[in-house]
């Protein structure tokens, strides 16, 4: 689970899904493009849908935008020249994708992976001793792996050299004890490849990379970036789909990328579980990780192979238990654990997810320092809020002992 991003919403579109991650179209030109795209794609994918007769009415435009969000077309408002996906890709989405050949180590990369936090000392340097202690705490919770160097680890607040050093150190701490996935995403492709080589030499099983951000890269540039990484990296690649803060992928685009022999999965940090289920159907052998902790049980039900999340640093045992209960068809009990976790997640969202997780770990006797600026330092009031939220978890653990 990652920090929530406030998204712009116009007055007439407040019911749009919050995960879209693009500006809401306002101009008459934008709306004309929406109508045109809705007509084109609705005719292909939803032939019986009344959107085949889109006009200028605001209610229909809103419906068109919601439909476009579900089929992955709303980001085209920012990139007017984005080519329509057709031909072989469209055929694959109607006939199903050929199965990928995965070796045994890659097939075993499912399960619960903690998106590792990065401890900092009082001088704002990476605290290697606390990092090792955190890894050991996570191991004791029974999770299956670590996702190192992602947004939960404040990677975007670190230099490339710091990120490389962190990848090496964590591998030394966890090698042979947990599965290891290295997040190597960056704006520059060459930085991604540099970190990918560090991950390979350090013994990671796979790499992952968020979509290049900040600049308004075209769809062709984004797709080329991922193929370049997959072509040149020695480790298999997991796409990081995070529509709230980067460009969104359609199911067709992800299915396209998953045809590459070295692209094995997707970290789906999105509330769009319809897209997760469609991707599972079209790519049955791909690794698909649920990315929002508060939706783990739902993501599992829709076909997720595993999960990668921030709160697994402090309560990974809860999410392992949810998966076990789901496998045993004890879904009512699994839901109760998900609700317990969500009480904590709600508190974390209020105080700030990364600073709040670090405070929670400190309260559990695993000090990891504070988050780097510009994250704020938490207050006594924030600590009291976290204590209240954590109480049911601590009592649950007592019952498990």
C-alpha cells in the first residue's frame, strides 16, 4: 500500500474511480476526444452498450469517461496521438495469450512480499544495523519475500549509489531466507539498467520498475523503455503499474508487454480489480501482485498470485493468515482479519503511511528512525492514534502465541 495521492476531480465527475491518475478533461476539445474514443472502443468491446450513441450531454460524457477508465483509454486525453491497439494484441485479448514458460525459481515468486522500509539514523544516513534488525523482524512474521528499493523504501529520496548499497546490504541479510525482488525503477533508463545489474550481482530473483515519471513520456516511449530494460537485464522483469502517480496501463498494453520472454509479471497497485481479473484471464501464467494492502483479500479472490505491500513490514503475519484462510475457504474469518488490518491502514493514511509505519515499528520495539524530508515528523497525537489502531493486532498476536 502506498501513500494516497490527491487527484483533481471536476464538479461533474466526482464519481470517477480515484485510481485513474490523470487529470479530468475539462475543455470542449477534450470532451470531443472522449466522445470519439468512446464511440470507437465501445463499438469494439461493448457492442450492446448505449455509449455507441455518445453525444454532448454531460451525463453521457461522465459515463463515457467511466467506461474509458475501465478499458484503459482515459490517459489518451493527455496523449492525443497515442496509437490504438489492434491487430495481434486485440486478437490475443479475444483468444487468450499463449502460456509463458517460467523456470521453477520464478514460478515460486508468488506469496506475500514486504515492500521494505529504509531505516535512517539521526544523521539521515541509511542505518545498516537497523535494516538488518528490520529484515529479521519481517522473517519472523512468516512472509515469503522482500521487495527492496521501492516507494515504501523512500527510493526516490535516495541517490542511485544509496539505492545500490541498500540492495547489496539487504541481499546479504536475507539471502536464502526470503525471496528477493529489487525495485530498480527510475526516470532514466540507464539508471534502471545500472540498478538491475547490482540486483543481479547481489543474488536477487527478479527486478521490478515503476513507469518513468515526471516527464509526459508518450506511450511508445514508455513501452520502449520496458522492452529495453527486459532486453538488457539479466533478471526477469515485473512491471510496476501504479496509476495514481504514473501513467496508467490498459490491460491490452500489459498483455502486450507480458509476451516478452523476460517480462514475467505485474505489480498491480490499483483499486481496479476488474483489470486485475481481466489480466489474469488473458495471461494465466503471469505473476500478478496485489498492490493495495487494504484490498488483499479481494485481490486474492480476483486472481492475484501474491502481494507486495508497505504494511507487511509490521503486520505481514496477518496477510499470510488471510491467504491461508482463503485457501481453506474460511473467507468469513479472512475478512475479519482484513478488517482488522484496514483499521490500522486507515490510521496510517491519516498520519502518513511511511512515517506512520516507521512509528508503528518503533512502538513494536523495532526502531527504524523517521522518514526523510519532505515527509513530516509525527506528533504525540499521531502516536496516540496509532496506539489505538494497533491494539487489536497486538491482542491477535497474543492469541496466536
